[in-house]
C-alpha cells in the first residue's frame, strides 16, 4: 500500500509539473538563441547586446557584459566555459571563463556584414555565416581562433541572401542553410555546393529555411523553415532529401537522429521516429509559443525555449500533455510492481527506462521483459512505444 501510494503521488507530481514553465529572464529584449552546453549551465543571447547565463537550470539568470550593444543572433559553446556569440556589424565575441570576460572583434571587410550563425569544433576551428550588404550570403572559416579568416565560395541559386545556420560534422564536412536550400562543404568551408533538397526540386524558393541539425559522423541532416511549411531530412549526406510540409517551422533541436523537436507559429512538436510521426509538445498552451525564436534540449525531456519580450520557457517532460493520451494505458500491463528483479509487459514493445528526473538508463526494442536487478532501489519511469515511435504507455515502477 505504501509503495502504491508513492507511485500515485509521483505520477500526480509528474502530471502537475508537466508542460512548459515561464522563467524569469529579467529582460524584455528580443531573445534570439538559447544554448545549454551542460544540463545546468546555459546561455541566451538577444538584441541590444543581451547575453544571459544560468548555472542552475534556468532558476536564475545573470547578465553578461561584452561592452557591445549590437543585436546578437547566434552562439555556440564547446564547454560550459568556452564559447562564441556573433551578431550585427560582423561582431564576434569569445569567452573562455563562462562569460566573466569577453574578447570581441569585428570582421575586417569593406562590405557591411551581419553574422547570423556560428559553429566551433574546438578552440581554434570556427565557422561563421550571415549576409553582406543585405543582398548576398556570407560564409567564412578560421583555423586559428578567428585571428585570420578565409571567405567561403558558395554556389549560388537565386536566393542565397543570408546563411542563417551553419553546422559541421567534422573538420571537413558541414552544412549551411539559406532561403530554400542547403549547401554542403567537403573541404572545411572553402567551397560550398548546393545539395539536392526537395525544396529546390519543387521550386519552393520561398521556403525560408531557419534552422539546421547535424550529428557527428552521420549522414543524417534535418532542416526546417516556413512559408509553405517545411521539414527536410536527408540520410545520405544531402544526395536526396525528403520533405514534410505539415507545419510552419522556425526552430528545431534533435537529441539524436530519431528524437527531436520542431517549433514555430505557436506550436512545438516532437518526433521519436525520425520525423515519420509527431505529437504535440506545446503542453496544450500554444499561446506560450507565439514569438519563440529558438529551442534547445539537454536530453529527451528537458528543454528550453526563448523569444520575444524576454521570454524563456522550460519543460522537464518534453511538453507532452500527450503523455497521457494514454487511453491506451489500459491495454498493456506492467508487472510485478514493485519488483526486485524481472518485470514483464503483456505485449511486446520498444521500451525506455528513465530516472524520475528524466535521465535515460536503458533502451531496448521488441522486448516483453526487463531486468531491474542491477539498478539501485528507487522509482523509475518505464516508457513503452510502438514501432512508429508513439508513446503507448508510461508508468512509474518501484525497484525494491
């Protein structure tokens, strides 16, 4: 009875604290990008020189001072201490101590350059992207921490006016997005060629691409945008793309090649099947997601979003009120519960075992049992999914 009550209380707590919570950012500035290099340490950048930092998972935010008042558009951290932010007028700011000291420089160019994207592999290897004179896209790379830069030569196709995101999978291969298509480099950013995106094939030049996700040592890439709504995916390094036009998208973040979130225009959706299927992840409150510019997840369930009027949001359950569309909960039994060893499922499923704080411990496919004996005593979350990645049951289980 005592264990049953504990399960009931924990599950009620889980539902009561579901969806998204508004955090106190301390500013009303437009916030353009959020990035968490660790579970607790995160940074948010925005207009008028705004840089915010948290060291406790968003409970408190402090202002970081670079001495600049430009609009910052993107950031990238290789650790909780070292990172870069970029913005208007070719500004690039670098910190090595978690934001206590920033070293800011400007690209030396006759053209007016506004930077909208930055990526780093290590302390020396940097890539930036943006627009010059508001009419041409701009890409550049540095191998010496930004002391010198080499301008990238990008193949042009009508609307290459601004490279809004850039991401590398290694020192040689990477991707960048502009309006309607994705470009790829195989030589570290010196030359970029247009990949055969479904958007280009269909002539959808006004699909404005906004975000990009790549994975180390993987040929899978995602990009998203809006106008007609667009989520593009390739699994062969850009040779062929498939498109999903179901949602108008402004941002995305993927935990791995299968699990990710896409958002924009008052909505956010989650996929656990590589984009084959989606569930609503707005927590049932689409109003919160109006004016959201960026999302970043530190694991499958814990994520952050930022946007207009200093808005910062946090979820610890992936925003899924739909965890509970589990009218299917009555179909599958998990037993015995509590258990000191083996637990069983009344049907075969794909399972995920997590702590009650959301940390994934194990994942297995097409199983009908799981051995808890190696785990410490405590309460664990068991998630069962079908082959399409849809959650069909979630239950708290006590390990005795």
